[in-house]
C-alpha cells in the first residue's frame, strides 16, 4: 500500500521571497502543487498528474509574473470557490480553534483531492499574509511549515509598490484587520506615514509567525531567511529538502542551478526609499529586526 501524501506549506508575510522558495521546491520530482491555471479556471487544462513533469521542463524565465505563465499558485480564487473566504482572506490569523468541522472537512477535501490527483509523495502549497498554521496543522495533522522571513524594511518597501497592498486606505480598511493599540500608536506617532504603516504591518505579521511557531508541533516548523537563501542557495535548499524529507538528488540540484538568484532586491529599499524613511523604518522596527539578525 502506498504511503499517504504528506503536506507542507511555505508561509511568509508576502514579498518575502516565499514565491521563489515555492517555485524551486515545486521542481522536485516528488512534489505536487496547485497551479495558477487551476486557480483561474474550472477547466482541467493540465492534468494534475502531469503538472510536476511539465513544470520541471519549463525554464525559470517562463515563471515571470505579469506574463502568460504556468507555475505554482497560492490559489486564493479556487480556495474561495471551493473552501471558504475564511481561509483565503482572513482579517486575522487562523488558529486551531478556528477548525470547525465544516471548515476542516472542506479544507481536507480540497487538499487531499488535489494531492491524490497529483500523485506525488509531498503536496506543497503557499500562503502569505497571516500564517494560518494553527488551523492548517489542526485540519491536516503533521503538516510541515517553511517560514520565509525577510528584512522588514525590504518587505515594507515592496508592499508600498504593490497594487494589492491596501494600506493607503489606512489600517481601518486594509486587509490585516485592526492594529493592536501599541502599533496603532506607532502609526499615529509617525504622522500616519504609509511607509511606517507598511513596516508596522510587517511587525504585526511577524508577531503572528512567532506565535504560530511556538504553537506548532515539534519538528514541523523551519525558519529560513531570504537573505541567506540568496547568499547560499544550495546550502539553504539542502536544509529545506532535508526538513521536508525530500531526496537531494542530481535532478533537483540541476533544477536549482537553472535559477539566477539576484542579490540586488535584498538592498533595493535603500534606493527606493529616502534616507529619512530608511532611518525611520530602522528605528521603528529595531527590536523585530534584531530578533531576526538584521542590523542597521
């Protein structure tokens, strides 16, 4: 009898490098995933059993966003259609206490059916924004989580450039729910700066990831810094593969070697933001930055 499919989730704040991690891991022959085609249409354009095979043969350049492409997806459209907006777009983190029988059954049915169709030992999915790990760990026991963290100044800078970031509406109307009082006061003290609000959002989500890690079952959580991946991709992906119990073979090493990982985005915030904004973010996020090994 074949072993049951294992589940793993790449999680992060968004604009943290989690897409790169997901797309590279999805090139492993033992990994199945949800594609952007299934997210956008109900038509079976590519059989799930062939997705991994076809994807591994496409060049990394074909996954560039903003163009016609075939790639792993977070699948928020299909999750809203077939599971619930609660999982796709919550205003707060989803915890184990949110695992009602109805929502749990729909989540299990969604992931287990797609894992069966993919026919791979490991089914990998990505969520950004809130971790959702407490809920996912309750719905799909023994799931593993790869948390990708990135310098909060770089994340804040990138958020400000994204159309989906609703911080320009203020924290009363953005996608992350109400700010806790200390963070709301930071927002006010900054003169209601949008740059500050993006940084505060990173702080708030980082708090949620740290709480999720504390609540996770031992051995099911791995933190990895985007900057370390960029600096030493082979070393970091070998560690991630070991954590996910994926064989490090010549095929996967060759898939990784096809990527040209750019160092520039790790420090682009210093060019995109004014020196005053960089200084403000560095001061505002100092405690959180230090906890993750980032310095001024």
